[in-house]
């Protein structure tokens, strides 16, 4: 399965494509290269189908509509619901009011602190906290707490007690602030637009360039070597591979720096996904079907189990132009580990893909769409091996997952590394997984690099102080 097809079909929950606020990072990135995308507003971010007498909750675009729906299911917890989501808004509003740049750059950081001290202190106070602990301050009902777990699981693939409050708040509020907007033609269009804009502005992008190693000179990162033997040299090397891949593969043979040892102590690789991309006859979907669904059938305990819960997106609900007339596209995915798929000869691998996909489709048929299996006109299945191969991610991992109960985001490394000249970016850096989070990590990295190569202001003394403090804080996680 080509990655292009995967991207074209994946109907992500992409927010951050809007005009207002400072967290509209995709709009800002597109604007910087002279591009703008046409989008379609999504009225319902997710339709949850959960255990306990078929608990059904829709996350409406309008916050008040969502709160009205949730409190109608849990009227005795109205205060608790307002308290928990109210804290999320405090964090979101603070983040959204700041100019987002590198938290590793002291001149910017102190500048923001003097301009917005209250917002900065709010964020600092939530930095070591997790969503589950805060939810428990306000909410007692175990079903509602399980719902909050499901909300967080979508963000982080772990329950609320393990999800940093800042990450949860970014997603739980951003979806209402301007809403989720679906790019016309599919989310692959975002990368395509950015790439075209960058080339128009004089950049070169090299495709099919498999980096095998980072070249060091006297301990400093100075270049990269590709699988075909070509070498490229630069002042600065930025790795978008995960930190495990960067240090485990691209710097294989080098001693693992202490910082990375700490990261690997606090975080493990989250499992990967099994993805099913299908074309189906349109009549199998009821007329009022929502675009995004999260399905957990009988038992809350299955939330984090492999294949336990099912994510489903139907992008053609919003953008019918993606499929031929009379057809819909379904992207179904569920957590799965590479260990289930390794070592299988090709025939057995193909047979297992069919078998597991059939079970998932039957579960959706039973829960949501009777007749689904017999309405399929196209089907392709991707496994953790697909993720590993096309995204070059060790074990096809979704990203970092805390080993135990983390101290919020305290243990997450930023962009600088212990190797001079080498920076990391993406979901194994602060603030973690998800499109808005990795876009934030990209903005932070660009700023830190700009300071280091002399485009932005920097102070060597303050740098040493701040980086020392941040390194020490991470050891507390
Ligand atoms: C099925 C699924 C559904 C998701 N749904 C959502 C959603 O609805 N909303 C949301 O916000 N997030 C969603 N996410 C999460 C989001 O997609 C990720 O968090 C994000 O894409 C991670 O970005 P990244 O840049 O860190 O890594 P990646 O997207 O993995 O990008 C890294 C890039 O580096 C390249 N690379 C790696 N190693 C090398 C090498 N050695 N040489 C050359 N190139 C290399 C890879 O090919 C890849 O293109 C979803 C993820 C999955 C798997």
C-alpha cells in the first residue's frame, strides 16, 4: 500500500487550520510559504459509542452543545464536568495567548513571562500534572471517569491518569476553538501544499532519500549519509525520526547520551495500529452518520487492550469528491503490536491480515452498520509492519507512552540533544503525539536553531543556565 494512498484516505482529526488564536500552527506554516487550504467544517469531532447501555456521546463543534449533551447523560455530575473542562480551557487559553516559540530559548521565555506572567505560571503549574488526577478532583462517577479515559486515549493511546494535562487540554479545547476543519481533497493535501510552498520559496526537497546514518566530526553532527551512499553536509542536522530511531539506528555504535537514557527510562514505545481502508456502497451508511467514530463495545477494561477499541473515519461524509458516486471511504484502525505480525511468511501474513480485518469489520457491522461486510467494493489492510516500513518508525510505534504514571510533561525532552549540532523534532519530543503537538515541536525547533545559527537573538550565559535547569527538571520525572 503506497503511503500516498494512506495519506489520501486518512481522515485525520486535524484542527489548527483556522485563522484565530496562536495555536493555528498549520495555518501559520502554510501562510509562511504563501499557501492556504480550502477546508470543510466538521460538525462532530467524534461520535463515541461506549459500554454501559450503549452510552453514546457526540463531541459537537460548539462547546456548549457538547457540555449540554454530556450533562444530559450525567446530570448529577454537571459541576464536575464544568470543573474539569474549565481547567482544560484555562490551560488552552494560556497557551493560545502566548507567542509559541522555543521553550529552550531563554530570551524569548523570559520575554513571554514578563508580558503574560499569569498565563506562564498557569502553564508551569499544570506541567507536571495528568488529566486523570485533575478529573478525579471534580468527578466521582466511575462511568464518567471512564469516558474521560476514552477522551484521553484518543489523544495519547493511554488512559487519563497517564495523559499529561497540557496535551489533553490542547486537544479537548482546540476542537471547539474554531472547530475541526477538514482539508478539501484529504489531509495529504497539507503536506503537498507545504512542500510546494517551500520549493517556491527556494528550498530543495529530496524524496526517496533514506538516511542511514548521521555523520559526526569530533563529536559534532555535520551531515547525513544516505542508503545509496550519497553524503550531505550542513551546519545543523534536524532529525524527524523518533528519538529511538535517531539514537538507536542513525547514531548506532555511539554511546547513548544520559538524556536519552533518561527518556527511555520514562517512556516506552506505544504499540502501532492495524489500519483497514475500504470503499463501500453508500447505502450501507444511515443518512445521519457522523464522520468520526470511536467504538468500545462491551467492557471499559478493553479500552487499552490490543484491538480493544476501534477508530473509524468516513471522510466522504464531509468531502464526497474523494470517492466515486454512490461510494464511501472508511478508514478503520485499532491498536496492534508488531510482535503479532513478525516472522510470518508472506502467505500467512496475508491470511492473518484478512482474518483480523474480517473480525474488526464484523464488530462494526454488529455495532453500527448492518450489512457492512457485503457492501465492500475495495479493501486494503496495513499492519504495524506497514507503519514500520513506510514511516521508518521502530516497531511501527505510534510514539512515546509513559512506562508508569508520568509527572505530566516534565520528562519529555525538547529539541536540543546531547550531540552538538543535532536536534530532534516530532512526536518523541515535547509536547508529544498528534498533528498540533508535532507542529508545535517543529516551531520550537526552528526557533532554537535560528538562535543557534545567529538569525535570532541568543545569550550563551542564559542558554547554559536554562538548559541546565531543564535537564535537571527532567531527572525529576
Ligand atoms: C492511524 C493514525 C491515526 C492518527 N490520527 C490522528 C488524528 O486524527 N489527529 C492527530 O492530531 N494525530 C493523529 N495521529 C498522530 C499523528 O499522525 C502523529 O503524531 C504525527 O504524524 C507524528 O509526526 P512526526 O513528524 O513526529 O512523525 P512522522 O509522521 O512519522 O514523520 C516522520 C517522517 O520522517 C521520515 N523518516 C524517518 N526516518 C527516516 C530516515 N532514516 N530517512 C529519511 N526519512 C525518514 C518518515 O518517512 C516520515 O515521513 C494518527 C496517527 C496514526 C498512526
